[in-house]
C-alpha cells in the first residue's frame, strides 16, 4: 500500500538526489532515475491506457530526455514539475508518432508557456548515452529521439520495416535506462 520508493519521495528528496547526482555521485543519479521512472510510470499509465501506447515507452523516452537535459533543471527549483513537463512532451511525441491527436487543456500547460527555455543537450552527453547501444539501435534512437523523426520516417531512411524500428527503439531505450537508471 505504501507504493514504491519513487512514489513516496517528496520533491525535496528528489531535488537533493538530483543535486548530488549533478555533483558527480552516480549512486544518487541511479536512485533519482529509479524514483523518476516510478513517478512517470504511474503518470503515463493513467494517460495511455485508452490509446494503445505502452507506458514503458514514455518512461524510457522521458528518462533519456532527463539524462540529456538534466543541465536545464534549475537547482534551486522543484524537480517534479520539470520532470512531468518532459514526460508531457514525450507523451505528445508518442501520440503524434502513433497517429493520434492529444487534446490538452490550456490550463494544464499555461504555466509552462512563459517559462519554457531552449533545451539543448551537449554532444558529449548524447554520445555517452548512445555509446551503450549496438550500431542498429544507435541509428534508430538517434533518428527518433535525437533528430525527432517518426517511426515511419526512420524506417524509410534506415531501410527497415516499422516493426523492426519499434523493437530497436524499445531495446535501445531500455539499454540506456539500464545503464543510467537501473543497476
């Protein structure tokens, strides 16, 4: 009944873990990613149940984005709104790739509109995340998660079928999540 550690952690605990992780502590980073994954997993399950998407795909893409964009978090600010903003973006991306249109109430995002800032990942961060992948997985994850292509576009450009692209993306994101989020 108490839920996982991620569900029980308060924003201050998560912020402390992420601050420590940004200081170079890999154990704190692993704990942060595990807690973040648990929170996003619950959030994603509630939102994708009726549209046929796998919530784990949203979790993995969110973790990858968190890893690549962790430098954008303001260390004096709360973590959960930042985390869920990334998750919302990944959900919208997944819905677009899935061919569905998401209706979002303006009240859900209006607070983020004025405060959004450009989010860019450093090349070395992307390279570090991608180095754990096989060449095929790296091509697919780069095409979809870095370049922003759809499954269909990636399949055409890589001369693969869409199912193979989905499998490679899922396995690639799982490998990155294991490397950076789950030991």
